C-alpha cells in the first residue's frame, strides 16, 4: 500500500505557461512576468536584475573589484525611474484636483494645495490607474521616445513593470547598452556582510543578515559590521544622528582606510517624528536589502505617538528596503 505522503507529493505537480524571450545565438530568458488586464507584463527587478542584465549585455552580472562588467546602474535606469514617477505624478494629481473641485461645499481654506506633488503607492493607490502610457527615454540624445505601458505597481521602488513586447525589449536593451554603467567603490564590502539576503530586526536598534549587522550605539553611532562583533565595514562620522543619515557614509577600503561610501538614505518625510530622549526608538523597523527597487513604507512607533513617515534606504548597487507595515501597491 502506497504511503500517503507519496500522494501528497503528486499533488505538488502543476503546470504554468510562460513567455520565453529568445535572443542572441539560441539564448533564452524567462523574465518575471504575469498576465493581467489582457496583457503580459514583465519586471526589471532593480539595477541588479541578473536575468535582465544577461539579456541586455550578453553576460552575467559580475561586480567584483577590477572586473570590467556592465550593469543596469546607469543614467538610462535613472531616466526610467524619473519618467515613471513624473508621469504618475501628473495623472494622480489631476485626479485629486478633480475630486477636490467636485466638492463644492469644501471651504477654500480646506482645499488641497499641491506643491511639488509626489505620488506614492501607500497613499495614492486608489487614485492611480492600473497602468499608464509612458514615454521611454531616448537611446541617444534627440532620438525617438516611444510609448510603453507601465504598471503602477512598483512605484516608489526600483522595480519597473513593462508590457512584454518585442518593441519594448529592443528599446530597453539598446538604451542600457548605450548608457555608461556607474561604478560602486564598496560593492565587495556590501557582499561580505551578505546584505542581499535581507536584514531582520532582532532587537531595538539592530538588524541582521546572515553575516552582517546594522546597528546604532551611543558611543559609535551608525555602523554596518560583520556579525557577532566582527569588523566594521561601514560607518557614519556623525555619532549623534538619531536615524540613519541620508549621506556621508564611509566604507572600509582594502588598504584599511575609510573612504566615501555609496550608501545613502533617500526618503520623502511628510512629517518629522518628535524628538525623544532615546534615538533608537525612532528607528524601530525592519530593513530588507534586496536586488529589487526600494519601496516606501509606513514607519510607526510602538504606541508612543510617532507620526508615519516614508523612508527608502539605498546602498550603492543594492537597495536597503524597509519592510512595509502595510502590503505595498
């Protein structure tokens, strides 16, 4: 008589249909994809998407020191991010303004005033279209800027969802090939503490990956070091900072000297949290480094009345993405 567990294993078998991208001399790539709204969508999962990088440049991503390797970390990627944000800003702002104008009884002093409006996934999903028609950046200055369908999903992060078409793939590939890749001076240190695997909060003021720790202490300030008391690989000279500073980080170079790091903190703070005597309380959230885009989160205190803010943390070629307390997008 067959064991019940064998039948359970049989139920794990399932079929799915995926679109395969054929390129080069018989090369194949199956992008991250989904079928919605009657269209197939694929994602570029940040500046360090290994599958898309190989499709674009014909070889695997390799960012070790002294390696002549290309990556998606370029001006063309920056332009894609900016264009998506700008386009959604315009669409959502118009919808918000239209809604406000329809409310005739609203006193003038209570009407929304849009100053440097920026759409976010956490706040504006209900006003956003599922996708937009966005002009892609030109491959060369003055060149054509074709239109592509782009999802609202991923806004505020480095993940971009495009309609999966040959025209889109050709334009994106050519755009990255013709855009010079940026360098990262402290990539090897970032890899050494395995931040790609994610960081989970283990106690107040400290987050850990498999071999690294991000922590704040009164005496040494913000540091990223090898786990369990190992060498410090990243530090910030401002020891009084109550939250991770936006820039000014330093990395430990191969000759044991401190050099400027590409680690930076980016965010849109709608409100500032109140000052408290214990700085570690402000930074009570989990950090999830990933190869995808940074995603906005809602930071909330432990019932001590802090306001919600949006924080995005990026480390050079990889993103330190705080976990969302509300399911994003």
